[in-house]
């Protein structure tokens, strides 16, 4: 199959490596010419350029640009494509993207591979990134079955686990497990670093170990990514944050009233719930 990939970074480059290994002909488009050349050298694409017009002959296009550029990129892209071309994206928020693109391109299906590393850019691309990882698809009532089937066929080759849901369901779910943790972790770091007593602050910084490393990891990550989550998944994230605050208030209240029994019950229930989200290896 002839497949186009726009945005040759971690996700686009990794996708290209795997698609080529399955015999697809991959045409890449990226913003910088130097990235196109690296992508060709690394075997992520068969050919690449900085022009969306180079994708007129592909059957499927994966849009893998930064989140905020997906809609403008597709708006420009569709001026070059025949109506039969299937477009899908990999953006980590789905509602605004699906709502904006669906009215303008019938053969569009939103997607989100739940895979990644801490790195970005074409040099971060690795083979088999999507193996055994969830890959969410968000077809709507107007998405043609043929478009879904085409994208599913490709994703199955990546050996991902496919999940189907509505864009809003996806956004609320990722808000719980990905976007809320970033904000909670950021609040933790922020609160600790505001300790006014310099001696205690220094002591805490020297004593911090694995517990703090685990709980602060996502809050100490890429600030642009955190902002992007809040900006594009605004409603779902706010909903999660308000509910989180309610649970925090409950804990404060239990500690304030020295209700140790209730506190232990609450912690017992969180201990039981965690394995439903995190499967220990
Ligand atoms: P990335 O490594 O920064 O790659 C994005 C690439 O897009 C950049 O390397 C850049 O390449 C290129 N680009 C920027 N503007 C462009 C434009 N106007 N036209 C064409 N290419 C352009 O980011 P990523 O982590 O792969 O993320 C890409 C998408 O995947 C995002 O929408 C994100 O939500 C989604 N996603 C990310 C992860 C993750 O964990 N990282 C997981 C799942 C989904 P050059 O400027 O070098 O040409």
C-alpha cells in the first residue's frame, strides 16, 4: 500500500519504520528538509519532502504533527487529495480534531496510539514502538466502514491492541490516566519547592528518593506537553481536577479530624483499585 506520513518525529518516524518493514511504500512529509533527509537515511520513509502535494497518490495518510498543527495541516492537505484517500491522525486528544475534520473529509478516522518515550524528533524514532500497546480509534456515525477497515488493517500489522470509543470518551479516559497525573504531580513539586524554611527545603531535597522520583516524574516533564494537554483537553481535564480536589479535601478532612480508621479504609480501597489501572510486570 502507498502510505503517507506527515510529521516525521518520534511517532511518525517510528510508524514509518514499522510500515516499511511490512512492505508498504511510505512517503514522508516534514517541516524541515534536514528531518526528511534523516528520515530517509534511517529507513523511516522511502522518500520525503516538505511538500504536502507529494501525497496525492497515497491511499492512506497518517498525520503525526504536533497536536496543535493537526487541524491546519489537514485543512491544507485535503486540497491535494482525491476524495478516496483515507486520513487518520495520531493526536493524543480527539474531540476537537474529530469535530473539526469530519465535516470536511468523509474518509477520516481519529486515532491515538498509546505509545511513546521521553524523547522527541526523528532521532527518537524506534522500531516496534506500538507492539502490545493500546491504539484507540474513534470512528463516528458518519465514518465509512471501508475507511475504518483500511486503518484497522494497517494497525493490526503494528501488533497494537485496538480499542474503539467516542472522541469524548477517549478524552475523559486519557484525562484520568495521563493529563490529571501531570497536573497532580506538578502541584506536588510546586508545593514542596515553596517550603519557606531554607534548611528544611535543603534537607528534603537531599532526602528525596524513589517515592518522590515516582510521584514527581510526570510533573517534571516537558512543559509544552503539559500546556498542550490543558489547552486541547480543557473540559475533560477540568472535570478530573475538580473531582480530584474533592478527594483531596476528603483526605484533609479525615486527617484533620484524626479519623484514622476511615483514612485506613480509604487507603485500603485505593490499594485495591490500583492494580485495575497498573498491571505490575
Ligand atoms: P515529535 O517527535 O516532536 O514529532 C513531530 C514532528 O512533526 C516534528 O519532529 C517536526 O519535524 C514535525 N512537524 C512540525 N511541524 C510540522 C508541520 N507543520 N508539517 C509537517 N511536519 C511538522 O512529536 P511526537 O511525540 O512524535 O508527537 C506527534 C503527535 O503524536 C502529536 O500529535 C502527539 O499528540 C501524538 N502522540 C504523541 C505521543 C508521545 O508519547 N510522544 C504518543 C501518542 C501520540 P521537523 O520540524 O523536524 O520537520
